[in-house]
C-alpha cells in the first residue's frame, strides 16, 4: 500500500511539472510570435523594399556632386550693350526642320541666332516630323507638339521678334515658291549669311531655310560674337521649354524614381541605326540587325553622305572609339566603379537598335533597370499623345510567288553562257520572320515606304525623347553610351550633357573616352566578368577623372567645335570664386579649353551661398572624397570585393 501511494505521488508530481512546463513554453511561444510579427512588419518589408530599389550607401561618394565644379554658375545674360530688336527690320525668315528630337533642338537655336544676326523676324519653325499629315493629334500644331510656343516667343522678345505665321499678303507668294530658299549645312559660317543670304533677304523681304543636318550655323563663332553664343544658350536652356503636359509627366517620373529616397543614374545607350551605319558598326550585331545597318550604310554612300567603303572592320572602328559602348560593357564599368546591384538605372532613348535582347546582360547585373514604360501607365502616355484618329495597323503582305514561266524568262535573260551554277537553297524562312517590322529583308532588296502608322510612331518618338531628356537632366548621375561620335551631327547624350553642365555644373556626368575604355576592355576581353585589381583601378581612375577638369578639357576639344550646346563654357557661365591663371588652359588658337569664365555678379553669389547652405543641410556628410576613392587600400578593396559578392545575384555572369 505504501509503495502504491508513493507511485501516485510521483505521478502527480510529474503531471504538475509537465503542466508547468507546458504553460512556460506557451508563454514563451506567444512572446516569440509577437516579436516575429514585428520583425516581419519591419525588417522583412524593408528587405522587400530594398529589392525594389533602396540601396545601402557604402558608396555614397558615387552619387555626390563634383566639388571642383561647384564654383560654376549658369549665367547667359548679355554682358555688353545689347540693343532690343526693332520692328522695322530686314524681313521674315521661315524654316522647315527635318530630323528627330536632338536635331530639332539644335536647329531651333541656330535659327534664332541667324535671325538676330540678319535682323529679321523669325516665323515659328515647322517641325516636319510632327506635322498633322504625319497623323498626330489635331490638338497640336507642329511646334507646339513639343514646345511651349508662348514661352518661346515671350522669353526672346528682347532678342528676336518671333511671329506665329507670315502676314496674310505673303502666304500666297510662299505657296507659289516666289521667295529664295536656302539649304544651309550645319557648318555654314556667319560670312555666308551676311554676304549671300542677307542681300536676298533685303531684296525679297522673305527667305526660307530648309534645315536637315541638325543645324544651320557653325558651332564656333568669331571671338567678336560672344553674345550670339549666349543667345544660343538662352534659347536652349530657357526659351525652349517642353509643353506643360511633358513637363508634368517628366516630373512625376523623377518623383517615382526617387520615391524610395534614393538617387538614380540615367543611361542613354545611343544605339541608333543611322549612327551605327555612319560609323560602320554592323559587325557588333548579329544576322538580321547587321543586314539592316549595312542597308542603311549603302543608302548613305549612294546619297554621298559618307565617302567610304561599304564593308569596314567594325571591331577596328570600335577600338578607335567610333562605335557605342554596348550595354554589357556599361554594366561592367558601373560594377568596376562600385555601384551596387540595387542601383536604380533609368534607360533613356526612344530607339534601341537591337531590341531588349542587347539589354539582357545589363539587366542581369542591375535588375532595377527601368524606362518610361515601367514608370508610366498606358493611359498617361496616351494623354500625352492626345486624341488621334484611328489608322490601320501595319500588316505584312506576302509578295506574289513568281510563276515557272517568269522564272524561265529571267533565266534566259541572265546573260551569256557559261553561267555559274545557281547558289544552294537558303534555309527556310519561317512565317514569324516575315511578319515583323524587318520582314521585308526576307523577300525584297529595298526597304518599303513608311506606312501612316510608321509616320505616327516617328512623331511619338519625339515625345518619348522629350520625356527621357527631362529625366536625364534631373538624374543624379548621367552616363552616355555614345556621344562625340565625330559625325558633326547633334546627339541626344551631348545635349543632355550640355544642359547639365549649364544648369548644374557639379552634377556627376561621366565624359568618358571610348577609345581608352576599349583599350582597357581589350586587356580583359576574354574574362570581362572577373577583371583583376589593376584593371579595376585603371577604369576608376579614368571615369573619375572624366567628371572634372580632364573631362571638360576633352569635351571642349572634341565636342564643342561640332555642337556648341554640348559644352557652353566659358561663354554661358560664371564663377563665384575666380580660377587661378595657372589652372586656365587655352588651345593653340587662343580659345579657352578650361577656365575663362567671368566673375559672377553679386546677386548670383548671394543666391549660390544660400543654396549651398541649404544643400549642406539636406545632403548627408559623405566620408570619402574623390582622392580617397582612387587611393583605396588593399584591405578596403578586399572588403568591397566581399561585399559586392553578396550583392551579386545568380545572373552576374550570363556565361555561367
């Protein structure tokens, strides 16, 4: 009995301990679940946000302004006596402008400058890509499709008289082609206008200009005409304001890019078919795209636009810096600089020759690669375009198959015998290859005439380029894929770089030398995704030096002689603190390559001081400067390599 009672007491004790243990475990579980829930709400959602674009700021110096250029300020006001235009002048100038967004912007600046030079009234230019005959909305006229007409006229009232149309009594004579018409080149000199054009303007009272080369006045004007250069700046950077709908949507896009509180980088690849054909870069692409480039190059040779052979060594051209950097190469450069995988990159440009296929390596390295279609809804883009009439969709019509009789007749007319054997049959051409926009290559030797829908899409490209221009100018960092191409024609990247240099000179704009970059890539071409330490350091040194004085000197030597708006210094800027004479650099002809800006007036200095104070309060205090970055120690480099290894995803090397 005693033994049984002891067993009962032991069992009761075990039961009590089990219940107590269960209560303790339940309380611990409840406490842990609360902590886990709070962790999920906080940390896990933060990690999810980071995947959408937030970045760790181990490399804050990669986003900050360039301190050596902070003394530069925009200042395009006239310096000397500058009389207002008189209503009794030499006559009217009307103009037709051909080309895309970059050509239009440059050409308008030249037209205003010429009107001032000839003391004439300028009629609002006609943009041939946005005429109503091209299918754009009836809501807009040609010029107002892109720009604000009223702002353009009112801002330049002290420079040039601008009218919307010719007087009624002159319109009929223009339709009958009674007025002299000129087709000036973009290298036309002021002497040409004063000696050849001005006498005919005075005699006829009206002249017409057809501008198709992206400009109608040489970039470098005589030293006695600095005010005309400043007029170009006032036109490009103040008078030519995008219409309000474009500005509003562009600001929304910038706000969405910065929604997470992080900076972003804008990148324009410059993969445009005409540029690739001009420089002979066909071999950098494959099959179909190479044929399209060569077809366009053959056209340019027939039009005597270029005087070279059809087939050239594209890889040699690339090594000489005459071809754009491919997106894959740009991604490797950004990785070498230290940009995180989470960096937000905005892809600018309405034309991406090669399609999204060429972006696959860049997107693997930087998943947060976005464009206007990622940031804007279809409804927002449709509202920008405006109401348009319905057009038939482009449909590919299969050419009629030749009959046996036709084939026999062609064989009989082929020439004297002996004839070579016919070539072996080509691989079969599938239906899907015949239905694309490039389907004509499979059946014809000539490119078809653009359809009404093609013309409308070309007009839409003006709007997309305008949006991308607005976003690129506001970006924290800008990297061009193809500028200073040597063709003498304006390009999108050069215009963005010039606008950023005028408005925000200290903003980070890489002015890289493609020839140097290709020399570096040739060193590690076989193993680009795993470069060694010395290669990375050399890339960083070149790209970082391109942000400041060295990059500006190179830009002044190569870009400014072809396009003034790409480098409006020193004419359109001033300095809050004077630059030492020893740091000013001149060319052999006495032109300033670096320095030479006037000292800023007091009102600009005071405004600049207040702005710098507010900027210092808003921006974080970055720990490292440019020199510290370039002189990174071996230990820091090893740490950065380890950290970047955690940033990289499985697609860092597409070849693996």
